[in-house]
C-alpha cells in the first residue's frame, strides 16, 4: 500500500487545474498560501473543494503509509487502522521503509550511473525523507522532477515538496494516473521529452484493479518516452508463502480507501515487458541492490535485517545477511 495518483476511491477523473513551478520557473497555477495548511486553503482560488475532498472518517492508504514511516500527516482513524493491520502482519511497516529505500537506491543509480536528469514521479504521496528530487539533486543539482498525485492531502503539502535547487526544477500536477495524455502534455512544461526520463511508479498501479488496464497505462507512458528512459516500479504482491499479507490486504479493502489489488511476482514482471531489466530483476524491494548507495544516510540501515552497508553498486558486503524479504516487489528497467 502506498500513496496514490490513480484511484483515490473516487474513480478516474480529469486533472484539476493545479500545478506549480519553482526554482526559476513561473507559477503555472494558483500557489498555496505559506504553509499550505487546511486552514488557509479555503481562501485560495480554485481550491475551495480541498476540505471536502479529505475524508477523515475513513482510513486512507497514503496517510497510513505516512504513519508507518514516522510522519505526522495522518489522523487517529489512520493510526488505528495502521495498528490493526500491523497486528495482522507485524512486518508490514517494513514495506514502507523498504519501498522508500528502493526509491533512493534506484534514483541514485539513475542519476549517478545512467546520467538521467529528469523524473516523472506518479503517485507522489505525502512528503517524507528522501523524496525523488532531494535524492536526485544531491548528485545532480540540475535535475528536474515532476510529481503527480490526485490526493487532496498531498496537494496541501505541495509547497513543502516543491523546494528545488536553483539549477533544477520541481513541479506538481494534480492529476489522475489514467490521464496519460494530459499528464504528459502538462509535464512537458518542465521536462524535455526528447531526452531520457525516469518514470517513477512506486506502489501506485496497485490501485488499478483491472490487470490489462494497469499494464496499458504503464506502456502508454513508456511509449511516449525516448530511448534511454527508465521505468522504476514497485507493487504489493500475493504469494502462498505470505498468507498474512493477503489477510492484511483483505482487512484494508474492507475498511479503508482506496481498494488495492495484489499481483503475483510474475504479473509484476509484465510491467517491464519490452524493456531491459537491470540486475537483479524484479525482486523484493529490500533486496534490490541492498549494498548500493541510496543517495542519503537518513534512512539507510533502518530496515530490520538489512545488514548491508554501502559497497560496490548492487553488491552486499561479504558476510552480510541477505535483507528480509517484504511483499513489496520492484524493479528498474531501461527502454532500449
């Protein structure tokens, strides 16, 4: 479970006219007031419906994810549900951390080894440690990142997320994952689609229930990107060896919003069809190059059982225990 940009319980919808540009750009839509809090949103043109869009009576996956990562952007109903899910599956909190560390290692590799300077991050979620632009711009200050989400609480934090280096740029688009053409059109104001782009889709296609539709969405995005672009994707899996995960997901789908769909590791691999998968392929996020740098030290080593310190790219230190497997699988692939 993760923050989403695909289906927040309201079904697919057109992108709202909200977007931001910083670090040398011109604001492309109404900016949030300083602080971006709910108390100040009602006076912002075009954002009067933000309060109504935030449902604090039902637990929400983005806020529970934030709770598991130690954040403060959640409500009692989210913490209660998060604790209940953790009681069913005590290790589920590690998924959030494993997914975040996977993001850091993947972005660090793409910037440092593949020379990627542009990122389209769909399913941004609530701000946390080591967001995509932070990891990328530590190595390449000129990196450009466009975030996409349609969660209203994420929107309230857009100003906090959009802190770019002077050389680079960050944008935020309030849009639905399925609105591929609209996202690409609006992202083109920041990204140069004649140059390689990394498409970041961490824990987001789980909210597209129909298998074929979820594959089609990913392929449409990748079809629009040039050779040398990359796909970084993670997904909650189902496996006979992890029955407690199925139980936790069943509990979530009964009590929370939005519903999520598990897929087998083989089904997750299909998202990378036609692309060149980087080693070690599609694996538990905790086991994707655990010995490689993550671009930050703030979260590294926090995952229980990780046992792997920084070393050569993708190589664990000799004698280090293999990280515990989590039911969040991911991979990175290059478009030939």
